[in-house]
């Protein structure tokens, strides 16, 4: 969504969607922490590898600096990427539902 929402209802829907996806992601992390910790280990290693690979494409001093900086944020990077992934999946599903409901 670009710019400001035009109505209070649009603003509220946007923030409710953001809140819902963040809470759902945190609940998912909590569930996985208790019942499937190996999935969290896989997620952490995947995110670390993504950061390492992305930073290796940058020239010498910058790749190492950015990798160490992002690595220090650890759990926050993992949570943010998980929230973004959930928002993309839910957004695509909603787009499909809207497209299917069109006359």
C-alpha cells in the first residue's frame, strides 16, 4: 500500500493485518519451540545462510561488516523474515480469493 490509507477503516484493517501476522508468527515460534525445536533450528540455519550468501556478494569490507552487524541482531532478523514470509503467503492467498470471487 502506498501513501496513507484514505479512511479510518482502511487504516484499521492495515494495522490489524500487521498485528495479526506478528502475533501469529510469535505464536508459531512458541508452538515450534515446545513441540518441534528442530524446525526452529532449521529456520535459524537457513536465515544465517541467507545472510552469509547475500553478504558474500558484496565487496570486501562491506560484506563482512554487514554480515557481522546482521548476525548480532539474530532473533530479530529471524522473526522479521518469518513475519514477512507469513504476510506474503497470506497476501497471495487473499489475492487468489479476491480474484476467484470476481464476476
